[in-house]
């Protein structure tokens, strides 16, 4: 326990009755310096809590007046008209594009990320595993605006071929239809999903790698001693052990994909306000984040900014839930393995 | 028949092909093939993952290096340069990016390090759990949400202008969790014997932390700060909401516009004339260069660490 929490042995001493003493401050002398320092540290912690709480409070307080004047159903309407005295806006479109692009990103990034993490921890020759991990981490260092211009100007033109193939093979599914003629464009939900998958890959890989590396050697040796091949050992020992980590990593990646702004803003072509609804991923649109960023220059009245802040609030709640799930899953694993 | 046959579900047929020359483990062709396939898949996944990295770096370097190699790029601003004119530099954007990063770090580092100290050295019970949870939430908060929050406070509530300092406030929210997590990791690695030796000498807890624990973990904390800086320098969303671009040099964080590399890219990318396109890639190259250097520096500092896992 002391190695993981950093609590000193002093903190864990029991009192004569055998009860656990209140831990933590036993080494403090109660002198002014200690009280000041401890208080400052606690204050910093409380400040972090306050930041998250205030975010929720401020977003909510500015979204509510705008929502009150909203003439349309905020959750189900596809309109977005925030000008004038009768604003009508809803998030159905934004929610669909945000979720669809993130799901596409996860469908690609999770399997590839897990394979890369397995490669780094299990397959790579020892001299390669550190540099390999470093290279994948570099993907996280590339700023999202660079992903944006690379995707829009360099990668994008090559993607229409793949979109044509998917459309020809799976066009009978509503998701891959071409009623809007988007297959020949690179500003599609499909394409931004692919770019997002590259952006979240290092996140998925990093945490998966960490848990895979922690697989108890006894589990692995046990499997090998039973005659398992390397792949069978991974399937029976490494993957089950790492499962919570992979789920957690995927959730963190999903959170990132949901909130990504600039790459989406640059790549995804936004639609005219009265465009017909389509389920196709070969279609443009706007996510919560790109909608807000696209219209940042128009924030001239509380009514307008309130509407966008309401959209931001939904994004905040989405990412909050996703990140909280990630946290809970990994916490339970910790509790289980200790 | 060996144990291996009993453990593999699909080897009933292969059990007949007993080949003692394989030694201890008898492995059917199918299992061997699957093993090989898995190996190939893992290698392929890794190589595929490298393609975008190589492609992006190649694109940015080849398209951006021309301008970046000219001294004027580092010395001049874009003052008076229109999108059809060649020339000018990114000095205003580089200066703005570095200035905002510095101010952000000055605010975020103390809060981040103290929060980590609280979590590792002081915090027990519910408050510490809540703080730790909130740090995770802060890690995952989209930068656009942080920017909206600062907008709601700075512009809507206090009626102030969109200025560089407001951007810094949003960036602080994104930098704090990076610093907390990396500092926390390092503080946990400091051996308890060091703390106990210090206590045994009668040194109070706060002095132990300040004079023994922090210096031991120092290089790790620096690494965290450098990685945190690398993360926030590439952020664009808060700049779009709170920090309008200007072509001129600016040093006032509390008034007027201030250029940064991300907003310089964002301004030039919508132009269709070649000089502006060149500037887009050159500023992207400059930004990646700065961030990669910070990352590299962070990793080098990590190597000098006194405590190891």
C-alpha cells in the first residue's frame, strides 16, 4: 500500500486499541509552517474541484435563459436558428454527427490500438519496444490543427476511392447510402471518423500498453507451461487481465473524439441550415465542438452565446459521463487486483 | 497426448498427428498458423499506425521547410503582408505562443504541483478521492468546453474583452491535470525511507516535502511541465473562442489581439493563394518543431531522474 499511495509507514500506525488511526497528518507537527503548507496543498485540491463545479454552474446558468426562449425542442429539433427574437434550435443533428464520427473512430482505433499495445508489450524485440512506444506517443504530440490541415488538403483527396468501395458494398444500409452525393467529397462524417481514429490511437494504446505490461508473469508462464502458443497465452492470460484497462482506454479515447474541435472544424463540411436529414455517414454536418468554434465570431448577444453554451453543456455532460465510466472501470480493476 | 492438447479446444483432430520431435508441447498446424497470423497482425497494426505519423511529418516538413529556413521567418511579423504577397515571418505568432505558454505555466504549475502534493502526502478519505476524480474529469474536458467556461466568466459575466489572458485561463484548466498526474507519479516513486529519515531527524512534514521529497522528484516534475506545455501550445479551440489573430507583434495580454501559431495556421489555411498556403505549412512546421522539442526535452530530463520505477 505504501508504495502505491506514498503514505509513510508512520501514517499507518495503529493506536494501542488496534483501531486504524486517522491517516495522513500524523507526521505534521501542527506548527505554523505545517499548517500553512498543508492548507495550501488542500486549497489547490479544492480549487481543482471548484474548477469543474464552476464549469458546470456557469455553463448551466448561461444556457438556461437561452433555453427558456427556445421555440423548438432542444433535444429533438434539427433546426439551428439563434438570430432574432424567436430563436429555434435543437441538438439532434449535432448529437448524431458527434456520436457517429466518434463511433467510427472507436471502431477503427480500439482494435488497432489494442494490437499496437500487444505488439509493444508482447511481440516487439526488446530493443524496439521503447522506441515503438515513443513513436506512437508522438502521434499524440501532433497538434489537432495539423491533423486538420493534413486531413483536409493531403489525406482527404485519397479517401473518396475507399468511400466509393464502402458505398458500393454496403450502400443498402442507410448509414452508407449516397442520397446526398457525399461519397465523392472528403468532408464527410466517415472521413473525419478515420482522422479521429488516428488522433485517439495513442490514447487507446498508452493505457492498454500499461495494463498489458502488468499481466502477472505467473499467469503468462502458466499458460505457456500448459503448452499454449504465444497467441493462446495472450488470449487466455494477457487479454482477460487487461480487459478493464482496454475498456477504460477506449472510454478516454471516446471522450477525446467527442470533444475534438479544430480537426473536425477544418475537415467536415458544414451543411446549409435547411438540409434534409440523412442517416448517411457520407454526408457533412457539424459536431457540438465544431458548431461552437465555427460560430465563435458571432457571440455578440447573450441569447446567441447562450444557445451555443447550451450545446457546450451537452458536450460537457457527455464527456463527463464517458470519463467517469473510464475512471470507475479502472478503479474497480485496482480494487480487484490488490 | 500432452497437456497442450487438453487445453486447446480445437485440437481433437490434430491429436492424431502426434509428432514427438516437437518436444514438450505438441502443436497442431492450425494452432501454429493462428499463432503466426496473430504475430503478423500485430506487426501490421504497428506499421499501419506509423503511416499517418510519417505521412504528417513528411508533409509538414517538405511543404514548410522552405520558409522556415529563411531568417526572416523567425525575425519578422506579418505586418503589412497580404495573402498574395511573399514574405514576412512568424515572429509575432511564435512570440505570442511562447508568451501565453509561459503565463499559463506560471499559473498552472503551482496549482498542479500542490494538488499532487495534497493527493500523495496529505489527502486521505473522501476529499482526496473527489479531488482525484475531478483531476480525471479535467483531463478529459474538451478544450472547447474549457474555453466556453472562461468565455462565460470573462466575457459574459465580467464584460471583459477577448484577450490573451483569457486564453491563458482556459489553457490553465487543460494544463493542471497533466501536471498533477505526472507529479503524482513521481512523488509516489520517492522512497518512504527518505521521508522517515527526515522525520526521524525532527524535520517537520512541510520541510520534508519541500527539501527532501520535491528535490528527489524534481526532474520528473519538470518532465510533466514540459509535456503539459507541449499539450497546451497546440491547442486551437480556446484561441478561436477567446484569442483573435493579428498580423502584428503584440505583448499585451490584457488588451488588443495577439497572434499565436495555431491561429496563424487557421488564418492562412482558408486562403487559396500560394504565399498564404506556404505560410500555413511553414507555421505548422514551426508549431510541430516547438512541440517536438518540448517533448524531446521532457524525455531527456526524465532520463536524469533520481527515482525510478
